[in-house]
C-alpha cells in the first residue's frame, strides 16, 4: 500500500485584519489574513510545515523533498534542498522544486504518489508554501495570505490513499507574473471566471469521478480551491455540493495562499476525516488537478499535529499596516544609523552547513555533554567545553529541542526590518546552550525561564542571496 | 605564580589628551599630544625612549606611532586586545623593563572613532557563516543580558534594578563634571537617567558609555631610575590578563550574573600584589563601565562587594567620591567615552594622578576637589568583548611600600 503517512501545516503567527488595511485605503475589510514575518519565505514556511509533519518521524527516512511555490526567492538555486537540509533530510535525497503555477502543489502531490507507487522512492515529503504580494490598496492585498502545508507519502501505516486523479492542462492565463513582476497581473476577472474557474475544475472533478466509477455523493469532503469566496460559492452551487461536503477555503481567516491553498485545505479536511471517508481535492491554475483520496483507519494515529486547526489558534493580531508594509519592503525607510552588515560568505556558509541548516551541534563521547559551538569564526567544535577531550564528538541536533530562556534583551540599536531585535540565551532541554534571536514574541511576555522552540528563518540578505539560520520563539501549545 | 611584577617597574611619567568628539584631531594628533605630555611629565625627551608598545584597535603596525613621532627605527609593537588593548600594551612594556631588556619605554594607546559617521561601534564581525548566525549583534544587547539575569536572580523589580544601575551612572557623572579632560562634563539627574530612551532593554541611553576619541601614554622605567629622577614615582603592583574561552553562550554553567574572567584576573592580581581583602585595601578603582550593569557586576567580581549585595553599596554611596572605595573617580567611560585603544591608560592616568596628589590638575574651575585623601593602591580593570566571552585586564598600582 502507498499513500499519505503524515501531514502538517504552518500558518504564520501574525494576522492582519483586513479592516486595518481598509483603515488605510478606504473600503471595508472583513476577516483577517495570515502574514509571514519579515524573516520568513516559502523555504522557511516549508520547513515549519515540514517540522509539524515529521513530528516523531526520523527525517533521515525521507528520500525526497518536493517543494512547491510560486514565490521562490531564486530563479536559480534549489529551494527544496535548502529546506530539506534544514529538516535534516539526507544528502542523497531526490529533491525538486515545483513552481510557476498555483497547481504546483497538487502536481507535487501526484508526482510523489507516483514515485512511491512505482517503488523508486520510499518516502517523499511534499511541501507547498506561498506568500504572494498584493500591491498596496489593491484587491490582492486584501485577498492574499501566507501559509504552508506538508504531506508525507510512504508505504507504512498509510492513512490516506490516492485512488485516482485527473488533470486538465490549459493555458488560460487569468493570472500571471512575468519574470520581473512584483505583483500578480490579471485579465478581466469575468473571463477567468466564466471560461476558466466555473468550467475547468468541474471538468477535472467529473473526469476523476468517472474514472473511478464514483459520484459526488460518495465524497465526504470536497476541497475545492478558489481565489475568492463569491466565485467559490458559485461553483459549489453549480456542482451541487452540500455544505457538509464543502471544505473551508480559509480565505476569510488566512487568505488566498496560492499554491499552498490546496494542500492546506487537504490538511484541514484530514484533521476532521474518519476512516472510510473519500476526499476530492481540486486545484486551479492553468487547468485543474482533481484527486480522490480514501481515508484508512490509520488516520487517527496521525492527528497529533498542530496542522491548520492548531496554527489558527496560535496567532497575534497585527494592528499596524505600517509594520506590514515595512516587513514587505513596500516603503522606503530612513537609512539605518548603523554600518552595513558584512556580506555572508558562500564558501564559509557551505562549510558550516551542518550547523547553519539542520542546527547540528555535537555531543562529547567521553563526558556526554551536548554542545553548540556558535563562535564568530567557526561552528566546528574540536575541544570539549566540559572535559576538554579533543575531537571525540558525535553529531547532536538542536533544532528539534525546546529550551529555556536564561537571559535576553530587546535591542533597539541593531536596527533591521522589525526592531527591536530580541536576543536570548537559551539552555536546551537535555543540555547545550546557544544565543539566538527570538521572534513571534511580545516584548512584555519575555521572561527568564520561559520555554522556547526553534524556528528556521532568514538572517540576512547580501549579494542577492539569503542566509538562513534558526531563531527561537515562545512555545504556545 | 613563577614571578611577580610587584615593585619591579615604575611609572616615570604619564600624559593624556582631552577625550571626546575630537572633530579637531586625528589619531596622529592625539598620539603626539599624549606622548609629549608624558615626556614632559617624566622629564625626558623622546630620544630617551628605547622601545614602545602601541595599543590601537583601528590602526595597523607600530608605524602608526613611529610616523607622527618620527621615532627613529625603534622596536615598536602594535598591540590589540579589545577593550584591554591599552592596558595590555602597558603590561608588555612593563615586562620588557622587568626583564632587563630596556630601562625606558613608552606605552601608548589611541583610538579615533568619530570619523565613522555613526554613534556607537559597528557590529564588529567579519564575514562568515557564524557571523551571519549571530547577525548584527550590538554591545548593549550583550551586556543588557547581565541586567536581565541580575534583576531576575536577586528579585529586583524593574524599577529597583533601573534605580540601582541608574545610581551607578549618576555617580560617575557627579565625578566627570569636575574633570576638564572628560567628554561629558554635565551632571545628569537620576530621573533623566532612569527614564531615558531604551537602547537595549533594560539598558537606557545613560546606562551606556559613549564612543569617543582620545589617547593616553605612560613612560615606564626601573625603580632605581624612577627614584633617582622623581620624588614620588608610582609602582606597578600587579598586571593580569584573563581571556575567557567564550563560555557564556556555550556553557550552561555560565550564569550571566558575573564575569568569570574578571574573577580569575582579579584573584591573580590580588595574589601578585599581596592583597587579601580588596574591599579594605584598595583605595580607589577605575573599572570598565561600558554599561552601568557592567560596573555593578564588576564590583562583586573584584570582591569590592559581597556576591549579590552590590545594590546596597551602590545605593549607600560606598563607591561615590566621598565613599569608602571611590570608583570611576575621573568619571569613567561614562564621562570619557571609550576610544578602545586608549581607555586602559586613561584609567591608569587617573590612578597615577591621585596617588601623587595631583588629581586637581584637571579640575574644572569652580568645582570642589576631586583629590582623594592619601590613596595608597589604585586598581584598573578592562573588559574587552562581551560578558559571555571577554578579554579582562586587572592591574594594581601604588606608592612605594604599599
């Protein structure tokens, strides 16, 4: 048997009420949209969803990461491998990026399932993450939200099988972004709706149902993706979906998460699924993928994730439109009164990968002390902090450990995109210490002794490249 | 300890520039100023200097010194050890005289920061992966962690803690106002200090020392030559450096309540100088008050105050100019700012003047005396780096027989 063996999701901590945007530009805003922090991107959000999905699973058993996004920070540099390394997926993994289309998430799902069924890969992690930017005062600014989902495919204890799929590919360009575009361009929305969305997803759905000899009434939940609530409701009516069958799009409380939407809806459906349920997932973007899933009795064993439901509870209302604009570098800020930070070195970054991406430290084989050697010049420990044994270490990972704050400060001098920078010295459960920046925190909640967990974030941007490292954030569940 | 510097070398003369935003002066100007003041004080000419040690964090090679002073082909070593730079230049110069290689040497320090166009220091790192991991850190952030932990451990409310460290800065401004070499020569009231804008929580503006320009110099010779030429030379009693293995951010034993390297350097210095009870025996001190909390914690690390009890001494005025153990007699880094390569020798200069009863040579007209009654032993301390990892200097100087 082959299929889904785990799932996870990630919704950024900050939610921008649409009324806050409307306060700036006029109009009415309802609901809120999830906004990634200034130091998040589709790679870091994929890691966050991946961590949720791989909870309790050895990442070394994963044979590939397929990462889907339309918001790659790079035209040339593989997102999936950065995320896979951070997740501690092995070096001989067949990672790939799926890009350029809002269907990329479902394309990655089907490719993963095929690879598992063909026997060429044992376990494949699929992540989809997006954070499309809407131009100020436009409809997309209200609509677009940020988020990610992760689905693990494998052979053992399969919780959800893919029974079949059907794809329509059609170059109907209702939305597009050219190579140098910051914002999405649209053709007249009536064209996309009438010739595209109101027809093609249903055609794909009918295709897969016919192929499997099923009818819509056999489907417990339909995850029909959609860019806005009105047309989504119109298509649901046209397809005669019952309200019970209709999976929440999260357009109201997360926003339109682009490529990630289909997978996030699937995770949301799985959180409520019962053994025997069938789920129909329909994506939309230059065509449609329609996929029928069947839930097994293993489903109850994989519900120990934050998923969508958990992450929807972990939130902070962002009541500052200015702060949002600043995070997205949509306004020209006064120059900092600090010297520019030094450029990162690609060769040094590569040399220190084991620490920089999966956050490996070491554990002394003589005295057993875990240690994270984060010095300015190197991250490779040679002499044990405790017993001074030389080069007697085994690898020891800190990314999956929680910690306790020993000391901290809110630094107003350092500048950056979202001052103040909170720095914290944390002692990891099980031993080891490190100093990290703290994010997704309120200044007045920071205390000596508070519990934190690790989160993978962007650190700096030089020479057209991001450096990534781990920060800490309060544990909120 | 195999050997001791105690009474083996003496300071024949010293010089110090005015510290501050010296828009008018280059590093070379400052070096010439402090060096010639030291020559004059020692009663020698530059031709008597046999070797020199130059402390600077911004220059490179000993030519930074030989060029403006036109020193003819002398052996000069450029020394850099973060905030202990000037003191380490002095230490090495003392060792060369104690070793009998030279009997008239110059130790001099300088830094010129105010041409950088920014307030404060930069992030100080060099490119590299680990640098990218601790991106854009700042000194106040690192020292603020001492305050966070100290307040928490000893149960001080934010207000109590801010008052304690505010009182440290208030006291230094009270002293600095009397010093015409100081960068900041204004008294600052405690409310202003406590309520100043935050720099790195919980440290506000007046918890931080400034960055400035300046230079200070010392002429070191043998006790025999010093006594022959001067009636009251100052003798070196102890010179200790301790380099932390940067344990604070790695090792869970590091408590962010004290700076272990200060403790280690101080204990070695006390042993070298034959001091058993520093709280009673040390007459005065200039310590590294880069931030108010640093000074507070240093008082405990030097055993001036019992562990966890410095608040009582601070609030009771124990370290005030008229207290039992005056600290930052000249106003400290708080009032002088911190040209890193010069600060250690600037601190020593104050000890030197006080021991000779000459502190009021720098008195701002119209202010009461800064001179302490009969000091015998003065201590200087530098902390280079941050609490989690630092270069510490502790030195003690005193009168003959002290």
